[in-house]
């Protein structure tokens, strides 16, 4: 092979390698990582649905290939499932309960400590919270396109009976966050956590913070 042939071969190999890396990244981090879970509908009122969620410090070996990653879980037919892609009806009222078992991480931007875009207040253990101190939230549930932002209150560091590995039980230390929002028109809306909660990654924003199925997901509004 002459020098030109080698150059062409090198370019072809390089392109093939970059393509393979991109395909692996897209397949394992951005799409298809978790199955879509349909919100529970109230009998007789299809536009009144609920989501029952857990946020955990470590998802554990039973639920994920990354057992020590921080994660969102959702209740589906009586089981905790690691999915962050949730199907909701359009123009629906969504009642959300988040059981948080994780400690405080804190926000970079204090503005994100204020609940926004909800129908009625955000309640933490039954009490209305108008704004969280920036050092407090464990996570956020944020849907930027719908203007929704919900900071998630933390479990105290010295709480008794903490949950180290998911799925966690009601007997373990947790905070209960409840709120309601409206879905509006059909669409595919990204949601994500804005707290740099990915321990062990640069600036807390790598790994589970950039992977669908942990701290990011989609609302399929249909
Ligand atoms: Cu988070």
C-alpha cells in the first residue's frame, strides 16, 4: 500500500472508531436505557394521574448496572422500577409523591431553590415550603419546557435507619415531597435534576447526572 492508501485507510479507520464510540454513547446513555412507565390513572377520570417516585443515594445491584449511582425510581404495578421515562396524558393533572432517601448536596444556583410552575404548593412532610436554602436540596425534579421546578428536601445526616441501597422501605429515613402539575399539550419533554449530586464525578455533574435512567429522563405527554 502506498502512502496515499495508508492515509485513506487511516481516515476510514478513524471515522469507524468515532462512529462506534458515538453509537455506544447514544445507545447506552441517551436512549432506550429504561422502559417507559405509564402514570397511574384514577378510576373514572383519565386526566387525573399520579406518579409515585423514590430518590435514592445508591440504586443497588438489583436495579442497575451502576449500583453506586444516585437515581430516581418509579412505582409501577407494585414494584420499584428504575425508569425515568414516564408516559402521561395531555391536559392532565399529575399528582406526584417523591420519597427521598438521600442527604443534602446543595445547588450551585440559589434561584433553583424556589418551587415553580406547580398547581398549589410544594409540601414537604405535609408542610408548605416556599423556598429552600441553596445548601439543602438533594435533587430537583425540573421540566424546563413546562416551567416546572421542584427542589427535593434532604434526609438529615444523623437520621436513624438510613437507606444505603435501593429499593428503600417506608421504615427507613425519608422525606415525603408532594406536589401537583398540569401536563398541557402533547409533547416529549426532557426533565432533569439540577443538583450536582453525582458523587465521584467532576463537579458532581457526570455519570448519573448525564445518563437517562438515573437523574434525567423524559415525560412522554400523549
Ligand atoms: Cu440529583
